[in-house]
C-alpha cells in the first residue's frame, strides 16, 4: 500500500496530513466529521485518514466534549437551545454528549433569551405588529415560542409597573 504521508508523494513544502490536522485543531476545536471533511481533499487513502482521526482521539487532540463546549460557548449567547442543538447534531456527536449539551442549554434558556431580547429591542412592543416582529426574531434565533412569550410578558409587565432598575436586564 502506498503511504500518502511519504515525502515522495507530497509536493515540496506541503504539510503532512497529521500536520494539517494539528494545525486545524490548534486554531479551534473541530468535530471528527468536520475534521474529516477538511482533510479528505489532502488524502489519497480514506482508511489512513480514519486511522489518523482515531490516533488523534486516543491522544486527546480530538474530543467530542470539548468540541460541544466550544460550539456552545460561541453560539449560546446569541441563539436558543434548539438552534445550537441543531448545529451540534450536524456534527454526528454521541447521544450522551448531545443530551448533556441540551440540559445545559435549557437551564439557561430564559436568561439568554432576556439578554438577546434586551440587546436587540430594549423596549416592550406597543402594538401587535411589533409583538409579532419581536416574536419572529427571537424564534428565528432558536428560542422556543413559550420562552419568547414569557420574556415578552415579563418585560411588558415590568415596564408597566415602573421601569427596570438601572443595570438590570428587563
């Protein structure tokens, strides 16, 4: 079997498959699926790529848990749990990792929804058309309709009582 890593097959100055993988992983966490997709064009033997990915997992260079935490950290401040989970599912992560991620995201859903709403709108809707617009925006961000309704009811009632305290989210 011909080794695609051999210096004779690689163009002069072109990094090895392992070097490419390490370079990608040093910039940010990748899922196995994502790393495979990025490395496949540089590999002549897919079996060798699978062996490399297995080695990276054994050496803890590639981790499903770290990838999920990284993606959640990047996406959760701006998106609801459904949208973040949809993106996580696209990376073929183990069910256990997905379950843990869903629990963590759902526990902070209201707080994150309040922050997104406050940053984007800041004032409660005065007309049904504005209410619908805010609801659509938040739903497009992946927040559940129930969460969005609760946030909008919460900010509407707080604003009616007496404006929120300075420095607090509505």
